[in-house]
């Protein structure tokens, strides 16, 4: 019985399907015989049908194309673009003029030729261009320090064509960051992102004004690439004391004039400040570098409120480990930085660090030489903890302590009226504060605005190495040399500035 009922159900379903198929076939045949498609038949009853459907399909396609074009890169550029500014600067630069004999000098004759043919230097007005990004509604602008260093005049141009006189409120040479202020309100500004959360290969968008006003347009140029690498350490040059550590590498094109502009992620947040490129052609070759924005955020408060970065002080002076030093100190390690001085009352002294200790790690990072050491402590803030690994008597020891506020330089120096300068012995604190390479010579603490020294181009932080062929090692040498200068009424002086030697001369 159950089997019969099941068969009857199947027969009923088959019958209904056949009936439906017959009806559908008859309908299609009717329209076919009429020579019209179902679409044409409906359109005959409603003439606006075809037009409405066509428009709907076209509008949908256009909307899809528009959405595809307005991708994350376009939206990021639109979001940050109004906050990008052009910076026009008149700088007072010291120009070093090479001597005729410079190309023919070698190490063997360097001292001989150097005494007679040292390069001459003089000051000159130089016009330069760069970029920046507004970071607050009241007009604070981030840029590179090298864009505005020694600026005599700063002009800021917004994307809407408005121009403002810029005021340099803070700068830091070692980090290459500066802050400019323009006066007004309701400025468009960019949001600062998180450079510690970047992914190699993610989109990177560089905005700026390459080649300045050559294109006769205030709108920023947008170039796109990816984050090529992270935490790139750039080897410092002999005359470059800037610290380019843990930089962001990108292949987004960065050209002359882009310096100081923002590097942006796909969310329209500033993740770095474009700083320089590696190039053999003076143009972009896909290897550009930006300062991570988290490092910048760490010093913005100091730059805005104090005009400079308040740096942590630990009271150590170090030098590279040489093979001779390693042998004399019975050290087996081949790399590290040797402690040569520990200041009294310093955090390092309280942590029982001693002269002759070999620093091998700072906060877990390997220390190969003095550059590694400087790179790791250059951005220390007062109160920040520091962990050192050291080798002493073939034993590894650890020291942990906090950096302190940099002490005030107590020495007042001695004023020299003949040149209108104030000079001092080079103490350990002075060497750290002024980033001096050694302790020999006397350092210039101040220069009288209208004095003879100012006319010679002398600056605070210059180290006097030689006067009228007499070597200057300390204040006694300096005083003796000055007394002889007064009788001769002629002065030829060799000074050291940022690792370079310069010669200046004058009649007194």
C-alpha cells in the first residue's frame, strides 16, 4: 500500500511539470511567431522600458568605475594634500672655497699643503626650496631642519595660493626635524599615524613640491610606491653628525624639493617625513628615506615649547675599540665602544661604570663602534631607562639606570675683546653638548654680533685649533697666541666645525 501511494505522488509531480512546460512552450511560440522577443513585446506595451533599463545599466557601470578610480590612494592624497605646503627659504650659508692645490693633495703632503692652502670660507645668501606639512589647526608645520637651517627669511605657500611668513619655533640638528609656525586659524592639517605598525610592501604615498615653483602650481605632487624596508641605519659621514637611524625606505619617488614633505599610508595618515634619497643621477632612483613619525612625535613638544630638544644625559665619553687598545687592555672582543671618561656625579658613575669598560650592547642592540653607541643614545630623554652590557676583566656585567636632564654648563668662559668672542676649555659636558670630537683646543661659547670674530664668520661651538701656526691645546696656549697676535696685528686661524677644518685670516 505504501509503495502505491508513493508512485501516485511521483506521477502527480511529473504531470504538473509537463503541464508547466507545455504552457511555457506555447507562450514562447506565440512570441516567436509574432516575430518579437519578449523584451520587444514588453517595450511595445511600455516604450520607456528600454530607455530606463539602459540608463540604469550605464549609471551602475559608471558608479562602479568611479568607485574603482577613487581607491585608497586617491582618498589619502585628497585627505592630506591640502595640508602640504611649499617652503621658500633665504639662507645664510657658509661657503667653503677649495684651494687650487686641493686636487693634488694626498695624505703624505696633507699637513704641509694644509698649513698654506687651507680652504677659505665666507657667507652668502642662498635661496632654497622645500616642503612641509601642517599638523595643527593653528598653523604648526613639520619639515626637515636642513630645509630651514640658517634661515634669514621663510615663506610658506598653501595649496590654495595663500602665502604666510613663517617663524622658526624649534629645530634639532641631530634628528633633522624643525617646526615652523604661521599665524591664522582653521588651517587644514594632517593626522599623524603610527610608524611602529608599518608593513614592508604596503602602500606608501609621498607628497611634496619637487623643483619648487618650476611647474607654476601650488598643488602638491603625489608619487606612489611601497614601504621597501624598515629600520634602515644610514652610515654617518665624516662631517655629518645627524643621526639617520631606523629610517623608513620607500620607492615612492622623492625629488629635490620634496624634503620635509609627508610620507603617508593608505589611511591618509602621516607615517614619516621625507628626508633624502640615494641617487647617482640627482633624480629619484627608487631609494628614498623618511624619518619615522613616532620619532618626530617624541620631540615635537620640546621643539614647540622650548625651541630645542631636551636630551638625556648619562655622563659617558667613549671611543672606538682599536686592535692596539684591545691588546693593551687584554680584551678578546673585536667590536664595541671603550669608556674613556665617566663624569663625577653622573648617572653612569652611580651605576658603577668605569673607565676601560667595553660597551657591547645598548638596550639589547649590538654596539660595533662609536657610531652605533651614539645612534642609540642620541634620542634619549630625561628619565628614560638605559640598559648596558659591558665587558670588564673578561666578565660580562650589566648596568641599568635612567638618563637625567643635561646639566647646565657652569663655565662662563673668558672674554677676548680683540676678537669679540668668549672661549673656554673643553670640558666633558661641553664636548657632549656641542658634539665635539675631542678635548684639545678651546671652544667658542659666544660671538659678539658686531665684533671681529663675527666678521670672520666664527660661530658658537667652533673649536680653535691653531693661531698663526701655533697649535692650541688649551687656554694657556690660546692666551699666549693672543698676546703674540696683538703685537703682529695679523691673524691666521684654523678652526674645527662639525668635523671639518677651516682657515680664516684678517688684519687687526
